[in-house]
C-alpha cells in the first residue's frame, strides 16, 4: 500500500510541475506588434482590450491557484494537525451544479502524511450575478466521497459554501468546507477536517 501511495504522490507532483511549466511558457511568450498584420484594428480596440484584460485576469488567478495550496486543519485521535491540499473538479449539468472531485492533502506530521479523496457533490446555486470583471454565483454544496491513506480507507459526508467564479467552461471555487471521515477499520480513528481555499473546476457538458 505504501509503495502504491508513493507512486501516486510522485505522479501528482509531476502534474503540478507540468502545470507550472505551462503557465511559465505562457507568460514568457511575447508577440511583436510592430508587424502591422498583428496589430488590432482601431475599430475593435475596445473589445480587444476588454477581452485581453479578462483573459489576463483569469490566467493570473489560475496561476495563483496552481501555485497556492489549500490550508487544511485535521482533527484526529484527539490531536490537531495542519496540512496543505489541492482539489480539482469536473462539473456537468445545466449550470454545472453536479461535480466530481479528486483531492490530495499533505499533512505535516511524522507518519500517515498523505490523504487521498474522491467525491461527488451537488451545488445549490444562487442566481447569476454579472459584473465588469467576471460572472459569479454563491453556492452551498453537499456531497460524499471515499478516503484512503497508507493504513486504511473510509467514507465521508461533506458540506461547503462559497462562490463560483466564471460562467463558461472554466470555474474557480473559493470555499470553506467541513467533513467527517468514518474509517472502515475499527482500530483506526475517524478524522474531521476544515479547509479554506480555492479549487479549479472544468465543465464537461
């Protein structure tokens, strides 16, 4: 089991590094606008500026999400631990209200440092709020999922609340979340965790 978890952690870290390389390549790319063919036409300058500004905003926010992990507090066996996590979503449904997620959390302690989770969620969404910068909705989410670490597995319910930024195929989710994990082994204690952060979401259909 420990060997398998080590392989999963290694693959996860490679994906993070690959994401960081993609953002680095984007920001290092320059365009020579001295070429008349590449200059935006004057009649479209306002639209071009607005579109470029919105794209830059999403890219910068996305880069910060990729680079920054979610702080998590775990209560287990009458002790409190601190961890950093990363959660990715796939959304579907008319308004992207159904979600499935995969999450990894690294815990700062001497043993059982790695938590892996997969979950399904349903979002109760507010009405769409439009603004100059981005569209957004607030949400309350309920869900359940499967947990695994090096010594066992479990199941958990969860409740979260926050905002969903974006209304296309790409979402950002600033949120606060609490959940309790029931371990399947009787001799292994349950755990409760509270996290506050931001996750990345992609709408499939």
